[in-house]
């Protein structure tokens, strides 16, 4: 055995060592070459801290979702392809490196705001006039009539004012001071608002799909951006569908929010079918395991009939992409619209089932009282109230805080 070791194994071992020593410089050269390859191609370098997001362009999708040609720059951390369309998409992945994402414009600084700050203009409007009533020492019939007049100018809507004045007249005997009138009015307004206060909850469905609708300029796109940011901060994966294909700028606006919120944005060319964009966004969320999809829509088309038809189709097609979706269809209302908001809500409600409301721009209007009319007449949950432009200014609607802010 020792003889074998001496004559065969040790010389063999020495021979192997010799071969390795001779080949070593070649290997190093190869290694150098490998390292040089990326430099030779002069690929643009993406900064390590650049915001991470996918930009997905979808071309000529159909309503059924077949024949979808997808070209995208894939996030390296994205999960593997789960569907044929995804696999095809990955084959067609654009190979050139992505330019560093342009930083999204800064948001206004998040000043600590409250409903009291946000409702300053409304308080300065009709509530300032009501203060004269509230400080009266005696309650006369003239005083009650004066109050009724003020309320009618306050964008609450005729039905809501009639309801409130009925309450005042019913309790007339016990109203012996302006302060008592104030307390009664405050209690009734609080009750109306309480009836529509409901915390927004992301349900168990995956993906949980939210469709946003509303007239142009109501604040849909910015509200979607703010919600997306809130959701990603809670750890949810979010996909946004740029369904307002009517204007190229609307798609860009949503894409900027995608960067800010760290959410994926599914987009298509201007004039493309919004239902297809929504369909593809839901599919992307399904295959990528994202929890939430938020679909933006146009607020204006050639006419209102077209808009409603389009929304019906988007709603229907989302349901085809995922059973039971959309799980929330939120109507975004600009508080400046006052009582028109009620008409808008009815029009949208006739086209698709609205499940909740978000009231925006309460900070910029003296018509904040319209929310009371909206609450009473529509009887739909009011999930959020916008009192400014920053993400924090989109507040879960709180009836107590809102009432206190009005009567401060
Ligand atoms: N002050 C204030 N501005 C707001 C609020 N919500 C939205 N905005 C502003 O309202 C403007 C219109 O908002 P968008 O989100 O573009 O409205 P949109 O409904 O998507 O409009 P279209 O795309 O034209 O249908 C933007 O300048 C927003 O910054 C809010 O709560 N307060
Ligand atoms: Mg928009």
C-alpha cells in the first residue's frame, strides 16, 4: 500500500499541482475580460439609491386580455413569470439599461394640519354668520328665520336644511338661548356625519381592487397617489392603472406618483382602451403577488354619456380580470362643487355602483358645509377628506373632528 502511495499517488498529485500553476495566469486574464465587458458597452449606471419601480408599456391590448403585447423593463426583484403573457413579456424584455428615474417633483411640505386648520375657510363663511345667532341671549322667531336663511346659503342643500330646521322647530320650546340652538344644530350635524363615517379597510380579496371615478379636476389622480403612498408605507405591494388615457399628461402625473409611492404603474399610449389598462393592471397584480390595485379614470371625455359608457366598461372588465372586483368604487368629490356634488354622485351612481366617497379640497373652499348635504343625501360612506396637498392631508374622515372644527 505504501509502495503504491509512493509510486503512483504522490507523482499524480504533483502533476495536478503543476497543471494548476501553469494555467493560473490564463484564468486571471479571462476574469479581467469578464470584468471589462460592462464598461465596454458603456451602460448608464443607475444610482443605488434611485427609486425602484417598473415602467410597463402595454400595446394594443384587447378587452379579453388576449393578444396583449407587453414590453417592459423588469424589476430584478420581480417574481418569475406566472402566465403565458408574463412569460412572453419577459422574453421581450428591453435589454438596454434604464436611465435613472427622474426624481418626482417635491411635494409640499407636510405641515401638521388638522380639520380645524383645513376648515378655516368654511368656518369663516356661513359659520361665522351663524355665530351671531349662537351668541343671542333670547331666541325669537326672527332669529330662527335668520338662521334658516343663512343655512340655505351654506351649500347644505334644501333637503338637509329642511331636515335641520324641522328639528329646530320641533325643539323650539326648549331652545331658550343662542347657545342651546348651537348645541342642537351641532348634535344634528354630528349625527348626519356619524352616519357616513366608516374607516377604509383593505379587504381580504387579493388583489384588492379600487376603482376611482369623478369629474375632471376633482382630485382623483392625486388622491390615488396619496392612497398608494399610504398603502406602500403599510407594506402593501401596489399597482396603479393609468386609466385616464384621454390625456397623455394624466398618465405622466400618475407615473410620477408611482415613483413617489414606490408603486408599479401600468400604462398605455394616449387614446388606448382604459378597460384594457385596468385589466392588465389586475393581471399584473395577480401574477406579481401585489395586494392592491388602484385604477385611475378620466374625468372628462367628449361628453358625459361617453364617460359613463367608458366607466361601465372599465367596471365590467375589472370584474372579468378578478371575481368580485372592483371591491371599492370610490367617487372623488371636490368640496368646491357644493351641491353639484350630489348631482354628480347620482349620475355616476346610475352608471356604476359607488361604494364610497372621498371629499377633496376642503382646505380651499368656504363650501365645506356641502359635505353635510352629501352625507345626508347620498348616505354613502365618506372614507377620506382632503385638507391639503400632502399625503398626510388626506385624512380618514372623522365625524367628531369635522363637527368640532366647524363649530370651533
Ligand atoms: N388644496 C388641495 N388641493 C387638492 C386636494 N386634492 C387634490 N388637489 C389638487 O387638485 C388638482 C386636481 O387634482 P387631480 O388629481 O389632477 O384631479 P383629477 O380628478 O385627476 O383631474 P382629471 O385628471 O382632470 O380628471 C391638483 O392640483 C391637486 O393637487 C386637496 O385636498 N386640497
Ligand atoms: Mg386625473
